[in-house]
């Protein structure tokens, strides 16, 4: 757990921790030479020690920027699960002076090439009579794991591509990262409050510093980073604390001695994180800290299965506590066992594809709908790939005067059977295919379910399935074809199994129910057309 400042001052000498503990782990001598101390006995770690972790030797590739193609959309910065891609805007006059210095500096030509003149940050301010800014985008090689998620997020712009690492380019990247840290923060004039992706231009929002032991491309880490960013941008960098349920997030977030968080957090047991949060909220309220944000993190196992009763009790309490559910549809931390969030027909441990049973035979539990049935609870279902929807959900949850649940689709590379760079694309496809619809349920929006529930953000909201401009129907089977967890349901000719068709029916039934609740679907249409088209 992250120690608060008072504990750090009394029990942990941070300089000594860096000098003795972190260096010993870096050179491999920790096990032989480090003694036990009071901090270890209490499982305390200083904040942001992950910033000193170096991943530059674990992957063969890293992203290269082609600045002339960059538009400053910030999607690569937002989607990076490891806080490895960072950006600032430098006023044009400061950039001109800096350019002169870089001419004589080692690696100056490379660093100069990391600045992009974009319409967004240069031309638009100039049209308004303000000084244009140069967009500085760098990759920190000590944090980059080479997943390529940034390249996937860049998409049609093609401003990023992966290249092999060499000793020479690693030195260039390190020099560019050092300059980034030396430069002043982005002036607020370049950060547009309505352009939510700009929030990560402000260094104070980087409450997840990287250095975590998450898998390459981890979908959970991106969702956590974005939640922390949105909270810090609106409420301040010292405005929150976290209670984490045991799961992947606590393992990659607390692999001693590396802590990626700059905020105080504690790791509770798998099943009782909401209950712990209730105790903390009560204590904070008693101390006059009612405005401090409190978030609970947990996977679908912790929130939909063994910890569901604790979550339900927290929601019924009416306390001002927010929950981020990291939904991977499996117990990722313990090897991919099925949970009640697992999709019908999904191949997972404890519900494997065999001669008798062909994957998960139970329907998926829909936590969002269940949470809506608790009185006066804000609920959202979203993905990190839908940046504006995700950020708006977090901002609204923080502003809501009571309990809030945000269920985020978080792709797991090994358990979903997808590539390390696929989290962004698969999350978008999950929404398009009705596997994981976007929704926001706000009790403040009215008295009726129709007024409270919004499905905005989903494609073709009034239809059963989304049809692309090319005329291709995107259904659950389209989604299943792209993931290894459903691979056994397709024969040699690509024909889907009956079980997979049944899973598609389940997703359509769920979508139609949401349409009906939101007032955009007529129940008689289902009766007329049959359960599934």
C-alpha cells in the first residue's frame, strides 16, 4: 500500500529507500543483502517508486514518431498502459529559443524531430490572436514495454510505427525524455476543457507514473490511468485515495518495491474492498474530508462474484464512494477461470471447451443493470477506447453525491487470445458488436428509467446490429472471430458452432432489453421478429 506523507516522514526515508532498496532490486542483490524493516513489516511502499523502474531491455521494439503526420489527438498518450508516451505543448517563442540550443546538443537533431506543428495547438490559437504552440511527443524507453498499443490508437494518422531498439536510438529516446522532464508544464491556454483527451497534457494528472508489472498492452492499466487523470484534472492531484480488491491490479500495482501510484491506496482482500471503503469514507467524513474522492478498484470476480454482496451493501449505504470495475470476463489474476461476467460459450478454465461442454454454459451477469436497481446509484458502462465517453463517465461519477459504479471493458491479452496491441481495437469492436454496450444511468436525469438511461455512443442505437458503410453486419459472431477464447467454436470452414449462435442470441437479448429500458426499442418488435434476427 502507498504510505501517506506523515508515515513516509516517520518511517520511510525516501532517499534511503531509493539508494538502498531500489538499487538492490535493480542489480539483483536484494534477496541476499536487504534486512527486514518496519515498512516491509507493514507492507508500506513510498509513492511513485515505479518511476525509477527500467523496462528498456524487455522488448525489441519501440515507437517512432513521424512528426509531420501527427495531429496532436493525444490518443496514443491516453491509451498507453504504461505512461510511456508523454506530451507537452511548448509556446512557439520558447520553442524557437530551444531549437537554437538543440543545434549544438548531443542528439539535438532527434529531439527537434519530436516537435510537431499541429492545427490543434499551433494554428487554432494563432487564429485567435494567441501564440501558437509546438506539440512535443516523446516515448520514455524506461517505461515502454513495446506493446504497440500507441500505433494501433494512432490509426489512420500513421504518425507512429514500431522500430527495432538499438543502443544508439535508446540514447536518443532517453535524451528526449530528459528534456521532457526539464521543460515547464503545458500552459493552460493550450488545454481545452471540452477536449477531454487534453487532460494528460497537465503533469499533475499523471498520478499513475508507470513501472507497474502489468502485461504488455494491459487493458486494466489504461482504464486506471484514465480514471486517475480525470479525477486529478477536475479535483486536484491530492484529491483522492484508492481501495483495491485483490486482483491483477493489485499484483502489477504492488510488486515490491515498485509502486506506480502517486496517490494513497490500500490493497484489501478479494471480497471486501467496498466494505473497507465504507470505513475509510466514514473516517474521512468525521475528519471533515467529505470532498475527498474515494475510489474502489476491482475485477469482475471481486465485484460480480465473491465480493458482490459487499458491493451491494456499499451501494445501499448511500455513501459517497466510487467503484471502477475492471471487467475482463475471467479471473485473469489466477489463470483465467470463468466468472459470472464470462460470456456464454467462452472457453476458459473451469468452463473449458471439451467433448461434452463447449465453453461457458451460463449466461453472463450484467452488473450495470443490477446496480441500476439499487436506489440512487450512478451507473456507467464504458471502455477506455471510447475516450470521451469514459472521461465523461468518470467526471460525472465523481460529481454524483452518492455511490457510483463505472464498469469498464478491459481486454486481457493472454485470456482473450488477442495481440499485445489489440486492447484499443477490441474494446471498440466489443461495443460495435453489442458484446459490451455503452450506457450511462444518472438518477438525476428524471423519474423514469427512460429519462435516466442513455445509450448514446453506441452505433445504430435503434437497430439490432450495427451495419458498416460497406454493408457488413457487425454481430457477436463477428467479434468472436477475432479472439482466441472463441476459436474452438469455428470449424475448418469458419462456420460458428450452435453454442456461439446461442451466445449471439444472449447479447442481442441484452441489447434489446437496454433499448427498451432507454425508450428506443418497441417490445412488440421482438415478438413480431422473434427473439433473434
